[in-house]
C-alpha cells in the first residue's frame, strides 16, 4: 500500500514535470503540426520542422546572436564577479556591509522598472539594436547573484593557503592566480552557468531593444513563427526545442553543483 | 540570494569565522577590486532606478523622447494611476491574488515533492531529481508557449482532455478569454517553473534532520501528519521562510509568462498585472511617465517583501 502510494507519487511528479518538454519535442517532430495536428503521438515523424526553422526561418542567425550575447555576459561577468567576491570576502573595509546589502536588495528590483529608463538611456547612447548593448544589460543583471554566490566559494578557501603562498614569497597577484583562482573554479563554473542562462532566456529587454530582426535573440526570434491568424506550431516547437536543449543540458550536467550551490540560489527567469 | 541556505543547508561553510585580515588595513585594494562591478551595477541598476522615479514625475511621451525636453507634471501620473478604476478592480487584484495563490501552490506542492523525494531509494530519487531539473531548466518563454499550445482553444491537447472528462466543451471553451481560467493556466506554468527550487531546497533541509529524531517520534507513536507539524516544520522553519519570501518576490514580478499568453500583452485589459500594464502603457501607448509611475508602485510593493526577506536573513547569519 505504502509502496503503491510512493509509486503513484513518483509517476505523478514525473508526468507533471516532463509533460511540457514531451509535448514540445513531440510537436516539433510532428510532420502535420503545421496542418493543425494536435496529438501526443504523431503519425508522421519528421525533422523537417527543424530544417525549416534553421534554414528558411532564419533561426540560425538568432542562435548565433544569443550565443554571442551569452558568451560576452559570461566572460565579463565571471571576471567582475570574482574580483568583487574577493573584495567582500577577503577584506574588511568600511561600507563592506552596505555593499553586500545593496547587492542583495538590487536583485529584487523588477525588470519592468528598469526597462523604461534603460530604453531611453540606450536610445540616447545609440546602443539600441546592438548586441553589445544587450550584453551589457545582462551583465548588470547577472552580477549581483554571481557576486553573492562566489563570495561563499572564496570564503571557503582556507586563509592558511594564502598565507603559505605569501611565506613562499608570492605577491598578491601571484597568490590570486596560483592559489585562489584554481580553488574557486567550481564556483566560477556554477555562476557562469547561471549567467549564461540569464542571457540566453531573457525576453523583455531583447524585445524592447531589438527592432531589426537581424539582431533578434532566440527568445524574441520565436515570435516570428506566430502568424496574424494561424500559428506555425511545428516551427514554434522546433525552435523552442533548440532554445531549451542547451539550458537543459547545462542543468542536468551541473545538477550536483547546482543543487549544492544554486538551490540556494535563484535560477529563475 | 544564497546566504540563508548556506546556514541551513551547508553548516560547514561559515564565511564570517575568519579573523580580520592584517592586509585588510590596505584600504584601496578592496575598492579597486570592487570598482568594475560597482560601476556596472550603479550605472545599469541603481541609476535607472533613480531615473524611473524622476520619469514618473514627468509627462514623457514620444515628443519628449525625440526632443529630449522635460515636462514636469508633479504627482500627476500618480494621481491618474491611483484614481484609475482599472488599478483597483483589475490590475492590483490580479497581481496580488495571483502572486499569493501561485506562492501557496508552489510552496505546498514543492514541499510535498520534497517529502516524497526524501522517502525514495537513491536511484529513484536521482531519476525524479533529474526530471525536476528538466522542468526547472525550461526557459520561461518556451515553457509559456508550450502551455499556451496545450490549452489552445478548440484543439489543444489539454482542452481536449478536459473535454473528454466532461469538464469543458472543447468547441466553445477559450481558456484565455476569462480572467479566472487565464490565471489558472498562468499559475500552472508558474508552479511548474517554480516548484523545483522549493522541492530541492526543502529536500536539502530534510536531509539535515537527524534520523534519531524521526525514529524517536515514530516510537512515540506520532503519525506522518503529526511528525510534519511538530518536528519537520519547526526544524525547517528558516528554510520555509526563505523559499516563501523568494517565491513571493519572483511571482510578483512575473512578466514573460503573462505577456506571452494570448491577450496578455494588453489586448485583454482584464488580465493586466502591474508589470504588463507598466510595459504596455510605456511601449505600446508611449506614455513612459505613467508607465514609470506604475513601475514605481510595483517596486515599492516588492521593497516591502524584500525588507521582510532581509530581516529574516540578518537574523540568520552575520554578513
């Protein structure tokens, strides 16, 4: 009886969690989805929706745009966050707590409040419709969380290791490179995954900033397949699958690290 | 946002136990290290926050956007906002009730899943956890489109299933037309996306409860519900507090999941939230001043929740 209850629970959770992914992939592979077929088990399995999306649909361009923006965000974010995390966890200085509280509070600010002034600012600076403009905004969004997470990783490195490096005659810079950096590498991986996902998934700024469809990122490019009257669902789901797969691979691969370091955190769009 | 769990879940990591560094006396270095990050966050998060406040006091439309002139209206936008019947009958109830219901569902469902996970063998637990990670990883944009597709009027698979159960008539039902059914679909989407965080965090907390305590309570004859109420819940109170406050913050600012649903982009005014209203007023109506005032109201609401969160954290751990 108890085992049956557990089995039922497991089946229910699996069904609920996997249903949207299943429906997405199955529709992407359904050759008749564009013709109005709505089913959980297509009669006509095909890859032609994917071929259409990447070829004629121009989704390859959006994928490479998103990849560029995400990589820019990840690289710049990792560097800036690491420097800042070292500052707040290895030094005691005036206003240190104020900086930390600001980093915390700033994560709560709704993007809806930022999109209006940043749109006007970017317009004045002629940064609208550029991938760099978008990457800079995403960098700002991912920094607070990255600093907050890395701070824990840096603090967990024993100070004795640093002191040993100094005793061996290393400068601060040398110690940073040879002792601290390798030891916080796992933390950098975790925060980089998070920054990548922020940039990859972001919708509202990409929608507002990008007007030329050559510059669309994946989240906005998807809207292309929505017609005025009829929606090309096969194409939408094929494109959605292409967007979702990298994120899922990251999540499942980094599962252990994410559940340790980031459950704690805030991986949520 | 991790620090509370760091105490609850990973008691081994205690950042504040190190004595003050002797090199800490060199005051310039920390600021040099912080400077790039502070510059980016100041310029792109703090300054815009100040700008949105200033904008909310202006009549800022297309003309001002092009000419760069300012036209102050004092509290005019706020007067219009607070005097609007839409705010009190539609937007505010939508935002608040949706957030409260979604948070309650997310936390309750996440907790039930965590309790289930804690009772599974490691292999099965691994499988279910992976499925949960898959749900968590689903981007908001694609997740929303899938739910919209499932509930598409007429032939969506979920509508057909409800029709087969005799709950709706697939020929006439449009889940996105009515306010209640619109938000029911939105809640399903938000819970699906949000419960993994709760489940995995609560599970991590559950695993820290000493087995002896559970066994002792079983010996004492406590049933499952009694054990949860008198043992699990009190021990994990900080964990529950954190997941609840964080979920509340997230669900108040839900934007993509609402905006991308049919009618959610302002076409159906009955389903506007503070977030979507602010965006539509700004970018569709070109009334950036009024949009900014709505955004300020939303930020103020969130600030109240955030203060609650911070008070909670600062009791937990010294920064």
